[in-house]
C-alpha cells in the first residue's frame, strides 16, 4: 500500500501486481503500465494496481522533484539539541531525530548531520560542512540551527562571538544557495533557565543575542527563518521550571528509565 522512492534513479515504484496503471494529477499517463515510473515533475502520482483475481487497489502520493530531477533531500546541521541518538540514550532525542515523524518520508529524505558539542565555527573547522555542501543538489534544503555551543565562552574550541556567528551563518546560507539549494535558519531551542519565577531566554540576553543575530542574517539574505527559540520560550514559560524539567527536558528520577539508573538533571 506504499509507493516507494528510488533516489538514485529518480523513480518511484508500486507494490508488485498483475497490472499497473499510473496517473499524474488525476490524468492517466499513457503507456505507464510498469511497476516502476521515472518522475521528472512535482505532482500527485496515483497507481492503480490489479491482482490476478481482477481486484483493483489505488495508491496515491505527492512527490517533490528538484530542478536536477532528484527527489528532495533535507540536510540538517546543528548541535546536541538537534542530532540523532542511539537507543542507549533513550529517552533523549534531538528535534532532528523526531522531525521525520511529521512528514511522509516516501516523498523526501532527511539526512541529519547534527552532532553534539559543535558550534557554527567548530562544525566548519572540523571539515563537517564540506561533504554536505558537495552533495547538495538544486532544490535540496539545509536546516541550520546553531547557538548553544557558540555562546559557551568557557570552551575556546567552540566559542563563537555573535559577530563571528553571523559570518558563519552567512557562509552556510550563501554556499547552500550557490548549489541551488535552500537554506532554512532555525533559532536555538531555549534552555530551562530561570531567575526566580521568570524564565530566561539566554539566546537573547545582552552580549549573547544569538537569536537576534540569526534573524538579522535571515532578513539580510532573504532566507526562511523558523523562530524555534521564541516559540519554545513563549510556550515553556507558561509551564514552569519543574514541569519543563521532568516532561520536556532531561530531568529523570533514579530508576525511571533503564538507561539512567541514577537519574539525571539536564536543562539543555
């Protein structure tokens, strides 16, 4: 009951059946009677399959196709709040790890290259950006979130001033655009940091306005901006620090999860 994607050959395929007939945007594709169909245009594709008993089933799905003919890929770069985690870290997960659950991944592919402990600068200096840039095709997306480790002035290997942060964001965006791909800037997820009963937003404070710097770059370059920072801050401040820590952040009681027998208290 699923139409599968073949990224390498720019084609889609239906389940095995006795007879196949393909349609695009409701119109019959003459001669398209094989299991596989090469696609060159974005649209809604439907296949009518018939089994040996003459029973018919229709399967329909929409597909996004890039200018280069490839089915779209979304690359994600960021830090520990974004990356994928092994089962040994459960229930910890980055947003890049769970994002595919909100999409029909037969239509696109997610490639999560986020890695913990990196900043906009250290990710680039370690050579992690170059292979991603080289792989980009026209119409691909790059989702970009930095800020958590950029503001860590206690660690010289990753600290990045707000001014340098802007320069790295500009570089990521311009090099993405140069490949015909589409950058999307995503402001850093808020920490569970409080002063009394007031939730802080450490990414907008004086001298550390990384969220504001990212917004400036988005406006300057006319790049899409997902304000995860303000969205999370506006929501989580209504819950309170105790609820946040236990149900949203990594505040686990001893014995609550097998992976953390002694419990853990992490507000990032």
